[in-house]
C-alpha cells in the first residue's frame, strides 16, 4: 500500500481525470515537437503511464480501505444541451473502474518499457510512442466514462488509434490491408452499437430524474437498473424491445472483442509491431467489449433484473467463438497468430462467464488474462527479435537454451492459459465453467472441451518453439534487459493473481463433504460485483477434477505428438488427401473459411448489387432527371430564342399574332 493518509487518498479519487489527461498530454507533446528526440519521446510517454499507475493504485487503496466512504465518485459537465435532453461527460470511479485502471496502466507501462528495446532502431520510434500514449489515454477515458454516450466517443478513439498502430508499418501491403480490415469490421459493430444507444435513449430519457442521461450509476434511483425498471413500469420499454436494444449494443463488443462472426480482423492485427499486439490483445482494446457488457450489465437482463434471452445470446456467441478459435489455433504456424486465435478463444470464455451469470468470473478471467496474455505476446516478440524476424514455429525449436528467460516466462504463461492448477487461469476458467454448468450445461461441456484444446495448442506452440533442436538458419539470442524485465514482472501476477478469487475454506468444505452452491466470499468477488451482488462459486470437486484431467489430456497429446513424436495424429490430419480428416484439417487451417465467405459475399453479392443499384439510381434516376431537366430547358430555349431577334418587324409580327390569338380565344370562349 502507498504511504498516504485518507485525505490524500480522497484527493486521488476526486481527481481521477488526471489519469486520462496524462497520456493524452504526452501524446500531444510528442507530436508537437518532442518526436525529434527518441529519448524524450520515450521518457514523456512512460512517465505519463507511471503517473497513471501510481494514481490508479491510490484510488484502489482508497476504495479498499474506505478512505473514500461512498460506493462511487462521479463528476459530470454538460457537453450538449437541448430542450429535450442534456448529454454529459465526466469521470466515474468505483470498484470495477479502479480495477480496470490498474490493469490498463500496468500492462501499458510494461509494454512501453518493452517497446524501448523492441523498436529502438525503427525510424518511427517517436511516432509509435505518440500513438501508444493516445491509445492508452483513449482506453482509460473509456474506463472512467460515466454514460454510454461518452463511452461511445472513447470507443471510437480506441478504434482510430488501433487503426494507426496496426498499420504502423504502412508501407507493407499486409499491414495496410490489416488496419483497413480492422477498421471496417469494427465500423459494422459500432453501427449496431450506435443504433442501440439511440433506441435506448428514446426509451429511457424521461426516467433519469436529474441523473446523468444514459448513465451507469447514480443516486435516488438513477442507476441503469432502476431506470430500466421505471421505463418498463411506464410501458416505455418492454422485455422484447430491451432484448433488441441489448443485441444491437452487443454488436459493438462483438466487433471490438473479436467475437463470431465479427472476429476476422483480430488475427490480421498481428501485422502491427509486437508491442501493440500485446497491448491490443491483452488489457486494452479487446477488453473494452467485456468491460462494456459488465458496466452496462442491466441492459442484458430482463426489465425486472433477472437473467433473460439477451444474456443467452452473449453466452452463445462467446461459446461459439471460444470453440471455433481453439480449433483454428491448433493448426496455425505463425507464433503470433496462434496467440491471436488464443485471445479470441479466451475472450469467448469471458463472455460466457458474463452470459451465464458468473459476473465476477468473467471479470476475474479478464483480470488474469491481461497479465499472462501480455506476457505471452511479449515473449513471442522476444523470440522474433532473437531470430531476426522469423515467425514460423516450424523454423524454430530448442530456444530454451539460447533464450532461458523468455523460455521460463513463456512456460508460465502457457501453464496459466491452459488452466493448470496453481496458476491464475485455473481459478477464473473453472469459475466460468462452473457457472455455465449450472445455467447452460451444453455450453459448460463445450467450454470443458475447449479447455482441453487450449492446453493442446498452447503446449504444441511451446514444444515446437522451445524444445528439440533448432530448425532455422538464424543465430538465436536472448533479448536485451528492456525486453526481458517486463516479462519477469508479468510472470508474477500470471502465477499469483488467481488466488485473489479463491477462498481455501471452500476447498476445505468440499473435501469435508460440505456442499455449498454459492460458496464463501473471496477477495476479488467481494470487491468487484454485479447488480445482483457478489457472485461466489462453491468448489465442485468433480468438475475441478474433470477440468484438470482434460487439461492434462491436452498436454499429453501435445507431448506425444510434438516432443516425443510417438503419436502421429497431427501428421495424419495434415497429410490426408481426402475424407473427414482432410476436411477437418482444412477447416482449421483456413480459419473455418470465414474470410473466404466474407470476400465471396463482397465480390459476388454486395459489389454486384451495389453496381446495379448505382446503375439504376445514379444512371437512370439521378442522371435521367438532371439530363431531362437540361433537355427541357434547351428545347424551350430553342423555341423562345426566336422571340428575341432584335428586329422591329419581327416584334410587330409577334404582337400582331398574339393579339389575334387572344381575340380568337375570346371569340370562341366568350365571357358571360
């Protein structure tokens, strides 16, 4: 804990906006002139995040020790005012936000230190630090947003910054395509997100009673759950309309957190430098979707606060993504792409946790995953750095001798993500599976199978990279201290954070035969809880044993197939020329053909339809009307030009004919 008294801690809570302002200021200063000096750019960017981490820890301490006595702190200023409603921006600090602030600033700090070693010789070094600062500031702004409107603004800023970072090496065609793909796919999800916000605003704007419009928390019944309940009582919103709104808003998290079918951008995001791969895939951009669902959780409940069909959609999408991504990761050969598909799968686990009612289980897995996945990505960057750019694991092997620190940290991360006992991922993953077994048994069993596949593909990656003999042509070497120290720091929470969410009294009770459905309190769930209160899972020894056995089976299969090479199942699938094995292998290798389906739809459906629509609307209607009006005026002018000849006798003839014509009309149609 920091040596601060209660009054000082309270100050930090009430000035949480400085955490967001610091990286934005750093990015601005680098862009405006400090970019001329690599050292000053690095110091400015890192210093801003160091301050943010210190400030975040102080906020956490204030909330834990009750130095700030209220359950939340909120401060708002009016951003847009009209006669109908007022939109605000501000700062919200509570237990959930304080946890995310620590995760984002801690991972960002270690990534920025790592960047100094990884990008030192890159000509865009200072520019990269500027982008990192803006990206971090955008994510921190999203975390402390007080309402959906403000969150959407920072949500878009995160997307723009990720576009710049994924396409940082813009001169590479693959990077340029990857950043555009990420941008377009996220726009699809964000469109649904925006429509959902607008519909939710229309339905609930009259029920905030002086509170923050679209706000997440508030006093006197202006929190999100109470507002939805009031709107339902007034028939302004129904269970059906709330379900539609929830599904539309969920399109945003589906795209940002790479969930099926809007997941296709995430593996291609590996075209960016490895530090941003770690930052995007660990604690920031992809975690934004999880955080949104957790923060606005009442939207996915029924109007009376019960689990409903919207949560089933969340859980189902998460389960499909987790299983699909795990099957794809088993056949990939690019070290970063294996980890990218792993991220998709783990994000699916988090959505399953939120969707089956294990609220704190989903957030707990986000917390644990941020550290071990950041470490795994930074380890992959160290491997690529040590092999001078090689990313194909078929050209690696035996690296534990030449890269001992990277090997040690990668093994810890592999054990954590595979869910082996005593490592962080074991505790949060089992809590999610346990919650799924209670409410959606099919999803629970699917997650157990996915856990086995996770152990298999991660140990496949480990064995092919670090064991056996080296199969490449480079001269492997360990990375500099600026890259290895962040790995060692991240290895500590990868081993220990799981114990925050585990109460050993639950295990003792289970061993003694005392079954408890809800379990006893643990530190994490007691601190971060959802609208229904803390979610305490009791220990189910049968389920725990099954989960461990499946993880061990996955490890054993990888060991026999890629280390001892006494089992040749993988080779049989890869070398199959026909039949089911070939079909399954091609499904995995070609990523379930999702890219082919999308590009096929674009090339054969959307673009031809667009061309036809353009031909019909633009060529027929638009140009037809414009050209028709023009032709009408040209024709009229051709006739009327004879009225202006400049000859007096012509004007006299026209007057005579006009008078004669009027006289003839008057004779034929006399006025009575």
